[in-house]
């Protein structure tokens, strides 16, 4: 009996390690109303909530998965670093190598918002070839400059600054006016926190890439995520594709852990999205 118990415990331990260290590449096709025809088949890889984790030596397995996916751009949707374990060299090394695979766009998450050394970290990311999109927008052009119409721009996460209440709801004030401009053909938004999806839709976002929820940390069959910061128990936005009117949001379950160190039924995830033009859709 003791041997059986030990074998069971060993199997559970191996399963826990595998479930927290084995990468899953999640392919998702997104039909995008208003997407310019030139962006048919456009591939984006999303890395979220790495929290300074490593998958293989110097993140070799993670980088290999990204290279194999052949993305045209790579999106880093916040919490690349971790405010509790500020090994920024891990995050910077990964970002530098990812930029050699495809152009990289980054928005800070709530952990970077708490970093005293965030300004130096952002400057180091820029030096590594990463476009840091904190409170700014850039045009996204497929292929050579001027060769294709822009579908919009990756734009900032909405990080809270020091002393700002965690649950304070942002508004489309002056910093966000450029994003809310209807003249852009396809506003693409990078936003770390998915619970503000109604706000992003209100602001005119066509497609949002988000993270933060860690997939609900524990995923239950037939139910989904158990808990997410900012959403509480059984969070609505914890992983997958969501729609609200004309807006859509892809939420990554992320890769690393922070305060709670264990995922259950929730393997670390790299999202690879392929975009397709589509007729207008409605729904919530």
C-alpha cells in the first residue's frame, strides 16, 4: 500500500512539473471585420505574463517555439518582468532574442508599473530592438514601408502608476485620445488587463490582445478559470477569444507564475493568431 501511495505522489509531482513547464502553442484564427485585405493571413505571436520564467536554458524552448510559428510580429502583453523577482536580465535576454525572430511590440503590465527601475528597463528593451508602447501608438505596416495600408497600431497597456488604486477604472482622457481616433482603419490594441474589455470596445478597438488573468491559475473541466486578479472567482475573461459588438479580444493564459506558484490544468501558453478579413459581426 505504501508503495502505491508513493507511486501516486510521484506521478502527481511529475504531472505538476510537466503541467507548469511544458509549453503549449495555441493557434487561433480570428475573423476580423474591417481588416484590410492586404493583411489576410497575418500571423502574430503573443507572449504574456512571462514573469522572468525560463523554458530551457536562456529560454531556448520558448524562443524555438516562436521561431517555428513564423510570426510576422511578436506581441509582449505585459508582466515580462516580475516585481517580486526582479531578475531583469532574464526578461531582457529573452526580448533581445525574440527581436531577432520578428519585430517585437511591448506594453507594460501591472508588475512593470511597480518597478522602481522601469524607466531603465524600458530603455534597455528599446536598445534590444523592442518597440515599447507605453502611452503611444505606432502604425503597423505589412512588408516593406509604404507597401501596404496600415491596419492600426499596437498601443499602451493602461498600467497604473505608484499609488493608484488597483481597481481604479481608467477613462478615455487625454492620454488615450489618439487611440480613440476613428480615422484609423483597424485599431489594434495591446492591453495587459482584460477586465477592461468594455472600455476598449467603447474606445473603438477592433482587436485587443491581453493577458494578466493567468488562465484563471486553476482551470476546471467544463468551467474554465477559477480566479483572476481584478475579476475574482470564475473570471469572465481568462483565456481565449471574446467578442463585444464589433470588438474582439484574445486573452493569453500566459507563461509564468507570480504570487501563486502553481498552475493546475493550465499549461503555459504561447498564442499564435492568424488574422482574416470578415464581414461585420454583432454580439456580446
